[in-house]
């Protein structure tokens, strides 16, 4: 059976694109953080949607599970196989073609294996903006972004990946190719099948292509770093900025002082904007369709009001593109600084924006009581309610010793999130890592509807098994 199945895959994609040697497969089997390594029957690398369909059809015929994989930058073990060795990894890395770009309709149609940064550059070459922006944009793929409904730093203005997608091309678990690549903003012709696959993490089908929305390039983009005393002051600043600047407010990122101290320790070449340290910082960005003078005027007036009303303690407005980039690098290097400092327990959560300050104060206190000396690495997209609430071990505590506490830490954090009306996954998905946690916080009604959809579309259970459900 195994030999016949692999021979069929080689006949579809070419012998050199079916990897079975352990060394060749190794880069596809370990998660981004290096904490888990799975096993696979093979890694199969199709080049076209038609090849994907034929491979999936073979998987259905031989009852071989498959794990769709993009840039492998996920954090919840959604894109790596388990350790049974029964599944194939279906890598879409070769499917990286921009099929068309329509600057009048403001859409781009492309393969799911396109790197996010390449999509941004393709849009910019035609005077357009694709606004999805993530720290991993140099390696994550559009298929992965869609499969996890990725967020990023511009959700406040442009929405999640779901909001940026008009149409999909998907291979079903039966190996049929559905062409839903409609470049329409209005289409009320029945169930919105597109939304079934966005955020499904490859458990319902394989996304092979997409039509994405483009936006006008802003005429000006202004960045500022604001120092504050508490997260509650950050929420007051957010309200002030939204009232003063409206839709021009594109980004609003909260970072604690401990986050920036981590960055300073591990990336000393990056500038530290303030001589005096402050408890919290907000990195904000305004984009204007009018002029740079207009954007600067809006921002300076709003910051002046924040300083005069004691919402903000200090502020720095970038005066050049280089300075703006250096401020954003402080935010973008937090995750890398965490990794350099050692292992920690990560949480990607969302909350009603009005409850964020209370959540941080309450959960910080609970963790300090349960795990004295633990250090909180709290940052995120506060403008859309998304926090990366990570817990680092006390100083001089071994990483592995602290990681043994992960179930207890997760229980405190996730119970607190649930109590404040939030979600245990904002933009990273569920994967295998949070699968069992989901059962605790989803109602039985929700879970039963999800199981019914999974059973109806994938009755053989071959699509990314063990993920989400």
C-alpha cells in the first residue's frame, strides 16, 4: 500500500518532489519554536492546484492523512504532523505565482504559497497596498495566513485576513478543485463557502489560491512612540486617538517596559528612544490619504492633548522614514528577544478592549501569587483587543523547570481570559497545542456544530487530523 501510494504521488508531482529521506524531510517536521518534531510518510511538493487535487484524491483512496503546510511559522503545531508517521506533509512552497493583479478593481489573485512580503511588494509595484503585516512576513505564506485568519499590526484599520479576502480556490478532502476565485465585493448567492475554509487550519480542505483586496497607498504615514504609566492610560489614549484621528489611525501597539528591556539586551544596536524608562509604551501609526502635513498635524494635536491631560508622560514623533522603521523594529524584535532570552509560556488572547487593563492587573496578580518571580512579557495589538501575554521564568530558573508549570500557567491565564469575556486564541489558531483547551471554553453546541461540519466535508478524517478538534 505504502509503495503504491508513493508511486502514485511521484507520478503526479515528479519523483524529486516526493521526499522520503529523513534528512530531506527534517526541515518540514519541526515547529517554528523547535519544541516539537513530528514524523511523516513523505513530504509531497506539488506545483499546481491540479497536482494538489490529484495528491489529495490519492490520499482519500489510500486513506493517508495529510498536513497542509505553508511557511511553517505557526505557533500552535497546526502545520506539522504528529509522531505516528502515517501522514504526508503537503508543502505548498512551490506554488508561489501571482496570477493577476487588477489595480482598478484593487484585487490580486495568487497561489497560496506566495510569501506575504512578496505580495506586499507586488501590490506596491502597481501603486497599491496589501495591508496585512506580520513579524514573519518574510517567510509566512498567504495560504497559512488565510488558514489561521492571521491578524497583524494593521487590523485596527484594515481587518483580519478574512476581511482582506474576496474569493478562494480550494481542494476538497475528496480531491475536487473548487474555483471560488470571485473578485466580487457583493455576492449573495447562497452559503459563503469561503468563510468555512478561512481559519479552519487545513482541517476542511487545502487552500490553493485566493483573491485578495488591495487598498490605495497612503500619501503619508507617521509613527510615534508614546510613554505612559499604565495600560489604563493606553486605553484612554486609544479613545483620544480614535476621536481625534478617526480612520487615519492604522496601528496601536502596547509594549511593557520589560519588553523593551529585553529588546535592548539582545539587540543593543537598536536605539532606545527615551532616556527615562516608563512602565508602558504605545507605538502608534497614522496613515493619511491627504498629505504628510495633514497627518503630522493630526498626530501632534492629539499627542499634545494627551500630554496636557496627563494621559501620556512623554512622546516621540518620527521625523524620517528611517526613524519610523527603527521604532517599528522595537516592536517587531520583541518575539526574537524573547527567543534569545530563553523559553517562555506564550498566550495569544483577545479581550473586549475596555477590559484589557483589568485583565492585565488581575492576571498579573494571580500569576505572581502562584509563581513568585515570574516575569510578564505583555505586548500586542491593543487597538483590536489582541494581547500576546507571555510568561517568562523567574531569573535563575531553568527553562525546562518552568515549562513544566505550563498547564497551571495556562489554566490561570485562559480562565482569566474567559472570565473577562475573551478568547484563548486571537490570531494564532488552535492547532494541536490548544485543542484540548478549546473543549473547556467552547460550548457543547458550538463544538457539535464544528464536528458536524468536519464530518460532512471530511468524512474520512484525513485533513490535518488532530488539529482544532
